[in-house]
C-alpha cells in the first residue's frame, strides 16, 4: 500500500513539474515574439484555473468525456483570455501576475464542478398516481 502512495506522490510531482515547464515555455515563446508582459498574467490565470481541477479529477483521466469537457473548457478559456487581454486591456502593457490569481481560483472551482462526475438528480414519476391532479 505504501508503494502505491509513493508512486502517486511521484507522479503528482511529475505532473506539477510538467505543467510548470509548459507555463515557462509559454512565457518564453511570448517573450520571443515581443508580446507585452501582460500575457504572463494570462498564463498564470490559465495555470491557476486548470491545474487544480485536472489533478483533483485524476481518476477520470481515462474517460474520454473528461478530456472532451477539458478541451472545450480550455478552448473557451483561451478565447476569453484573448478577448480580455487583447481587446479589453489593449493599451495595458504590464499586469502583475498575482492580480489574476483570485480570478483563476474562482474559475478553478467552476471547473471542478464542470468536471464532476455527478449528474443532476432526475425527478422520479409517481407510479401509483398519488400526486395526480
């Protein structure tokens, strides 16, 4: 049992390092194209929003529906990031990365609910007809 916990901890650590490496690579690419520093905040927002629900819902990784939802949510998120950072904040060149952490945290909780396996409870019809009008 201890070996399984160690494997899980190592793989969770590895996932964290991979996500951090991808974020760093995104920042380097953004810098190489000469984009304003405000896009670093967009990378931070994306990481804060998507890393926790992805790791927490780890048991669902084998499900195609999880990855379909994840891809749709990421696509919508990226579209929203473009709208906010490219259009609404067009004149802004610098934005501190910590300013977006609360927004990413809120989005993270929303994503946890979206990636949840639970479905709304269906109302059962009364088979005996006791509640018919």
